[in-house]
C-alpha cells in the first residue's frame, strides 16, 4: 500500500493536502517546511522525506518546484537572506551626524542578528557555507559586504569633513562591525547566553560607538 494511503484505500492527509494545493502553493508549503525543519533540526537542509512528511506532496513536487534538492537549498537560502538581510540597513540616513548613523546601524545589526530568529537563520547560513562556498560569497556580498561598503562610504565622507582620522576607512568599517557584534554574538550563537534585553542592547551599542569614535578622534 502506498505510504500516502490509509487503510481501506482512502488517501492519507499528506496526499490529500498535496492535491488541494496548486503549484505555487505547494512550492511555498515545501519551502516553509524546509525552513521550519532546518531550524528544528539545526541543519542546513533537512531530508526530503521529512519535508514531504510535513508539507505533503512527493519527490516529484520537489523536482517540479525546485529542480531537485540543490534547487530547494538555493531557494531556502534565498528566503533566509530575504528575511534577515533587509532590516540590517533599513532607514540609514547617511546625512545624519556620524554618531547617530553608527548607533542606528549597530542597533539594526544587533537586533537582527542576535534575536532568536536571527541566530537560527545565521546558523543555517554558516552550516551551508561549508557545502557551498559560492552561496556563502553571494550571501556575504548581499549582506555583510553591502554593509561594509555602505559604512566605508559614510566614514570616508566623515573623514573628508575632518570628523575622524584614519588611514583606511574600509579597515575602520570592519573594526566597527566587530565592535557592534562583540563577543555577544558568539555567546548567542553558541546558545550560552539568553536573548539580550533592550537595556543590554542599548548599553552594548553605546559602548561600541563610544570606543570607535574615541579611537578615530582627530589628533
């Protein structure tokens, strides 16, 4: 008896669900199941059988919707990128004073990456980077690399105004990103520290911005 059928020849829940869904809906259901299982199992891509068990459909559904397991992995990583990357650089007013810009950028970074969801998604990305260096490079360019370029430009403008003194704004931008994440990110990624409170976030951000700007004061 096929796995999707129950006793008496009646279709099982997974098969019935699969028939009710159109192509786009089935694709979305498979992708949603893949993301949920990735988080629950702490793996970059769960088994196809587990995805089908949760979402319904069949292996044919995965090949039709994604071209196979690698296509599903690509779509999953794209979905994760769309979830966690845009908030990082939202509403950055490059014309504001430097302290305000840095504080806003650090708050976005800490809030997005160190939340429960952010940590879950980051761990999936990191695991996948070992399987696909090309996807890792693409993700970096769209996220952290884009932030580095944005901040480097902001620091170059501040240096031109005489507000800061540094020989290499790209290096300085990298140092600030490191300060903004701090050791807190590692502690959160390792699950040895609970989510930060708003008070803890603001204290961390304030310290990172102060240390950075004090280090770049014109002499």
